[in-house]
C-alpha cells in the first residue's frame, strides 16, 4: 500500500512513518502542502494522510484542489482541529475519514483497514462482475468457470476504478486523473481504446458510453 503522509510535526511524522512501514506500507513523507501538491501530480498513491495546519498550502485546500480535478484518492485528515465546524469542513473538502489528535496508532491502522476494504486496496478478493465473470484483485485477472485472463496494468487499474465506483457516471478526466499520473496523462482517444479492449474481455453491456461525458460501469 502506497501512502502519502503530509505532517509538519517531524517527531509525529517519523512515528507514523515507522509504524506504517512496519505494517508493510510504502510511505512518502512531506512537510508542507506545496511539496505534497508537487508529488501527488507525479505519482499515484493508494491513500493520503493529511494534517491540516501545515505550511504553504493547508490540508483542507490541498485536498479540495485534488477533488476539484476529480482526483479521488482516499484521504484521512489527522489533525488537532476538533471542532464540529472543522470536522464538517474536512468532509466537505472530500475527506473519507477524520482522526483527531492525539490518537493511538492502532486507531489509525483500524481506520486505514476500513478504507482498504471500502476501496478494494490490496484486497485478496474476488468480485463478481456478472453471471459468468468475476475479477480477482490478487491476480488482476478476469475469471470464468473455465478460464482466467490477466489484464494489463492499465486495464486492471481502469477496471478497479470502475468497480470502486460502480453505477456512477465517470467523466473522461476523472478516470484519467485517478488512473494515470499527471505527467503521463493520455488523450481521450487512448482511454477509449482501453475501454474498447475491456469491453471485449467483459461484455459490451458492462461499460456504457455516456455521450460527451464519459462512462458508467454496471
């Protein structure tokens, strides 16, 4: 699991980083919002852990800017701000959880594990797609009663994003911003090619084209 940690308290940052690495996570640590913004546009992360009162760009504004460009990477605020208005703002910014300081590291793990289940992060799980096909998150394969077909990395990334947002209309830009890094963003035509290939491996009915907008996965 790849985590971006934005925390300007060096001691706390080191404690969290060491704890998460002991759990097997990969952790990239930054101490201000500008550095967080720089790296998140270059790399893809499974989870964001964000303090709020950090230099240059605060955590609320940082996450709000990501959500504005339809980057939906799961995010937890870890902050000393504990007023109801602060909690409300955190969730209005697009947070998936809000953890008030001081907190026990075990509580952080529990909340991370909850998001891993919600967003199928590192899950050894098989999800049914339709009556004849399922998807194996472990092998990144489409499986039927008699066969198994491993997807390419990008095909699997796209399908997993669809599975996490089943039934929702996803714009071209939302899919691109959450599957590719910003430096490697493809054209809409390239995305259409990947969708076409996925339809061949699933079914034409599994992914609906919403003309001029994007796609919906059933």
